[in-house]
């Protein structure tokens, strides 16, 4: 099923701070946010927050909220009208499931990293991990002040990525968002592990009709961004299953196949058209002429200009 282009475009817009539970007021000061980097699946924000003895309500939103403190905190949390007073040490983690309002009082100033994962990303990962529909309930309970080295490590990578150029971090964040969702779900959602023996969903190749549909889609969209999620949707599988079956069918990764298709289209345009190389780069889905030239020379051994001269 083809996704509506407007919905697909909306899904690629950055997740803004104003769309998260941190949109609360003067108590929280933002030091750095991924909003300016354009990450669509998650928002990562570094903050300082002043102490306050009055309760702040963080609204219920379709986001999985994970935070890590860099300074210890004395706080009280109110969930489902139940108050819990906790001391959270530095490096302590907290999780708030989607659609869960939280009341909070801070006993001291804090410095923290907050990460917000879109619910649809978490639900998609849950479907692949546990073969279940988690769209109504992820089965995660709020948790405050626990320690988890692997989640802390993933958050540390996200913190570093906040200070890197967007073009260097975009693909990595795509994978990190799912790795973080998988780690939280496997440890804190309480789903049974999917049995792998005889699991036809994760074995085999793409069907001939799927191969044809995907190949045609890639050829028709070489000038645009081609997302793994869209290809998996065309095949009617989850992302992880799609990658496994694609490699079995094409003997290469989707990224390698798409890059190869772009290079072949570029060779054709260089040989048979008079388009400037900068226009050919964009027509073949590269971000610009330097990006195109790097990939073209890596694939063919010559620059685009040299290839054009040899072809004439």
C-alpha cells in the first residue's frame, strides 16, 4: 500500500521541542536540542531546570520519554494521582510511557538529557521483536531513578550527536532510535520473546512480485529520498524483516542497491545528455555535485567529467 505523500512528508519533519513534554515554561532552560538538526523519529534535548516546590504537569503525548540526569535530584512524581518521592542519583534514568501525564516537583536544580521517541517507531519495533500489536498499550510502566548501562550508552551517543553536523548524524539517528526502542521494550515492556524456530516471517526471500514492485519503485524515485520504511511498506513487512529478505534476494543491502541504481542512471545521463553535472547529481538523488562525484569515482574509478569525456 502506498503511503499518502503528505503523510510521508509530515513523518520526515523534525520532532520539535514544542511537541514534547518539555514544553512547560520558565522552569526548564534548553541548552541544546536536536530540533535544529532535523531528526524526525526522536527529539533529544539537553536542559537545566530550576528547583520548584509547586507541581508542574507534563502533558500526555504519543512519545516515549527517557531521561538521564547528570546531577542528583530530590523529586516527587505524581502518576495516576499517586505521589512517589524519590532521590535519583547522577546518571539515573527515568522512563515515562506514551500518553502518560506526569506531575513533578524538583527539590534542587538539575542538568539532564531528555529523549522523546515517536510512539509509531516504538510500536513498529515492538511488532518486529514480539510479533504483536502494541499500538494500544506498549506494556511499559513509569520508572524513576534506575540504572541501565546499555540505555545510558545509547543516550550518550545521542548527546554526542547533538554537536555534530546534521548530515553526519541523520542515518545514525535512524538506527539509534530503533536500537533505543528495542532496548527499552526488551527490558521493560514485559512481552514474551518471539520464538524463532520455524518463524517464516524472518526467513526466505522476497517474492518475485515484491522484487518487481520494489525495483520499479526505486527506479521511479531515484531523484528523491528513498526510505527503508517505505520499501518495507511496499513489501508488506517490517523494517528488519525487509532488510533480511532484501539481502537474500539482491545479494546486497538496500543502500548498496539504491546507490548502484543511482550510479547507473548517472552514467546514462553523462553519456547521452548535455545536462550539467550538478543537475545530474540532483536528478540521481545525490545531495550535490561533491557528494555525487565521491560516490561516482568510488564506483567507477573515474570522475563524472572524465566518464563523460570517455563516452563521447
